[in-house]
C-alpha cells in the first residue's frame, strides 16, 4: 500500500469519528394520500431516523492468489477478487491485475465475504458493562414493540472495533428478550461514527424482536402478572396481533376514504401498533428468540393465524428436532455451536445443531449474542462444522461459510447487497491469514464497501473508540 493511500485511508477512518454526512441512498417516502397531508409525526414515515451512512473512500484493489470462499457454495483456488467503487467488480481464477489497482498478494491466504452477526447487543449493552450503559431491555411491560434498539446504541462501544478485528462488517443489533415483544432491531455497518445514523445500513428493513419461553414468563410471573406461563405467553401474542390487525384496518380505511375525497379523521397514531402493523404488512422482519422445538412449532402456528412470517428463530437450541419444519417454512435458525445448559430450555443443545439444520435444507446461522463471541464467529462456525462432520454429515467449508455470511444477510434482509462475493454487491471482504475454519486463523485485513476498515499490521487502520482514548494503563 502506498504512503499516499495509507494516509488518505487513515484520515478517512478518523473522519468517521468526527463527521457525519448524508448518504446518497435516501429512504423511500410513502406515497402521499390525496387531500391535505397530516401534520408531521401523525403518520408513520420511512424518513424517521434515516441513515446518514457514507462509505469510507476506497481505492481499486486486486486481491491476488487467494483461496476464495464466495459465500455462494463455491471455492476458488488461487483466485482474484477485484474491488472498485465500493463494489465487487469480479471474482475468478488468477489473472493479471488491471493497471491502476492496488495489488494485495494473497497467496497462501483465504478470502471470504465480510462476517455478519445476525444477533448482537453491541451498543445497547456496551463495554464497560455498567448500569449506566444497560439499555437493551425495556423491562416495563410484556409488549414494548414501540421501542427501537437504535435509540439505545452507543456508537463509542469499543466492542465494534474488536468485532471488526474479527472480520465483522455488518451487525444486527436487537433489544433483549425479557418481553413478548421487545422492540425493533437495527442493522449497522461496522464503521466508526459519532452517531448511530452514521452506521445505519441504508435501506435495510427494520426487524421486530419477539421472545418465547422462560424469559417473559419468569420476568412478569415474578411480578405476579401475566404472562406467568407459556400459555400466557401465547395469549399475549395473539391479543397483540388482534389489536394490530384492527389498527391496520382503521388506517387502511382512513387512507381509502381520504383518497376518495371524503373528509375523515385519521386514527390516532400508536408507536407500538405501528411496529406490529408493519410486520403484518410484511415491511418489518420477525426475529424470534425461541429455544424449544415445540414452542417454535407453536409460534409458526401463531404466525399462520395472523398472516405474518417469521424470518428467523434465534438461539434455536432444539432446531435440529424440527429442521424439516424450518426448511418447509423458509425460516432461518440462528444458533451457537456449544452454548448449552444455561437454563432448562437449553438442556437439549448439541454442537451439531447448525450442521443438522443445514443438512435438512434449512437456513443455518451462527450468531453471537455476546460481545466476546462476536470477535470469533469463524471459530464458532468451525466447531459446529466439526461436530457435523463427526456426526457423519459431509459439509464443505465453502457451504459452512454461509453460516456467518450469506445466511445472516438473508435473515436480516440485505442479501441482495452483501453476504456473498458476487459482482455488483458491496465490497465487504475479509482477508484471513489461514483457513478461517482454523482455530489459529486471524483476520488480516477487512474492507467495508471497498475501503480498508481494519489492518492487523497497521495501527493507522485499528480505530479506537473515543472512550478508550486517554485510558492509558487502564485499557
């Protein structure tokens, strides 16, 4: 890398901490109804808290001679990946790098798509872990669908930088799981920024965190209120969806009459029901915390009753018991390799869970739910792969890499933009010093939208949080 390029990119990383610019990808505004528009804030708008993300400036780059796992199921030996204008330009066999490209000698190394964590609490449960920073769970009511995780994210969480050193380029941050409806999740680009909006993935759909099982019944049963049982959980979901369907019906009727020229008062806006109605309209993706197989089957029935889709189950300890059902309903299963026994609903967890789900044709994901594990998701995927092979499943590394790249991208609604190394997609790329399924592998360099966002060998590309500056020996 030239000294000029090094200086330019280092300056761009610093600028990410000091400036926030408007993205060129503006959110789509809802179609205006006929007649006089409502005053601002009285109708849900896609413009609220819009992304201001702006990619770091990059250079045309050629990664030459690597073993490439594309995230599509292919493995290319001695291949070349070209990055240009923030996009993947081409992926293929070895060829001479075009003139004007910065050439990275990747011989003996491995290249993958950027790692994506579909279940993180970075920023809402940041480091240091103290009550002043504990903003991930609005534990005040079984239904807090009105809250948004992005309003709790602290961009200065040092965990974002540590995750980037583990190859993580995109993070899906969720509220906690104390409630039946925990609130909206947000998808972030893992870049330094002063604001959450400066990290927010442009155009990524909102998600809704739901939780079943022990957590909500323990939290609210302990307060002598509903739900205190699993049947109370299900009754709570159903009551909420009934209210949401009625709310959506009233807004639909208002818009129809207004467009026909009738003078009619709109319904009063309700933030909680805005979120639930967005799910019923297919605009917001459901991310459902659930461990037991029988409860996941029940949640599928609840979704069918009210006409919405569950995008992913999270934790999914017993996913292997209903892998065929997950495949039939096109529901992803986000899990770990070896988190077992933390509570009774985790009791039947097995290391081959993700591999068995994958073998059944379902969408398997390795997630973190943890600020330490997010730094080594490749190792967790390796453990799950090893357990699957020990169980007799023939799964290639080219397929297993999907568990931390393409499949989480699918689950959070951004697969058209990232998650695989394909021409036209965002140039989110990791260069590993070894096979990423080795316990010894480390991310050497990380590109986000074609710009170097991390370089293990160059401190200029090892961003520090403002919180860390000046800590000295306390760090």
